[in-house]
């Protein structure tokens, strides 16, 4: 993973990641196999991509990612493209989404389109 003196750090990180994959227990026991497979693929891909990297920032980034996985107990990354108040649209009943948008003060495309449809 890392050449020279960082080799031990890289090997220690790899050992930690492999142990985490092997001992992973999901919050919901039924999800354990799927999450374990995802985590194993994630670790394998990251270590294959950064196998010959000598940058200490790469090791620090992978270590932080493992810390986040352990802390939040999920191997999946948080979707950053959604707003905190975002919800899945329910096309049969948009009242919840309208209420959220009114509360946040955002201009709501849903309100505009449904108002124009109801006026017709």
C-alpha cells in the first residue's frame, strides 16, 4: 500500500480493515451478509487502487473512512446530494413535501405545478 516507513502503517490499516470485514455485524441482523459483502468490496477496491501509493494522505483518508464506518455502524456512504429535509416524493399525496417546503421557505416547484393543475 505504502512504500518505505509507511509500509507498517499501511499493513496495520489493511489488517484492521480485513478484521472489520470479517467481524462485521449489521444493526439489523438480516442485513449483515449484504453489508459485509459491500464492506469487503469497498476495502478491496480501495486497497487495490492505492496499492502503490506512497502518499500519507491516502492512508489518513482510508483510516478516517474506517473510523466513520465503525462510528456510524454502516458501510454505506451518506448521500450528500440530498438536503437534510429531503423526502422521497409520494406522487399520490404531495402534502408532506409541500409542508416541508413551506416550513423551510424554499420556492417549491411542487406547489406551482399542482396549483396550475388544480386550476385547470
